[in-house]
C-alpha cells in the first residue's frame, strides 16, 4: 500500500501540474496541497478525498488482519 503523500506528489508530477494548479482543480488551498504532499498527519479527510478524486482514488477503510 502506498502512502498518500508520495502518491499525490507522483501523480501530480505525472500530469505535469504545479501544486497551485492541483489546488485550483481540487478546490482546496495551496497550503493544503503542500501539507498533504509533506505528509502532515492531521488533514481533513473530505479535502484529501477531493484531491484524490482527481486521480481516480479515495481514502477508505481497510480491515486489519490480527497477528
């Protein structure tokens, strides 16, 4: 499973978007995109999903297997 921060950064670069362009397309602030790509741990899930939706992805629940 890939972490969100590198996923967003890699996809953004593949699409040749700046952080500003990504923020505008997703309807979020530039600061939010920067914090998302830096891996900030306290971000609003609804905004994370707005960004991920541009890449055909979303945050969801995964069941953990007990060890």
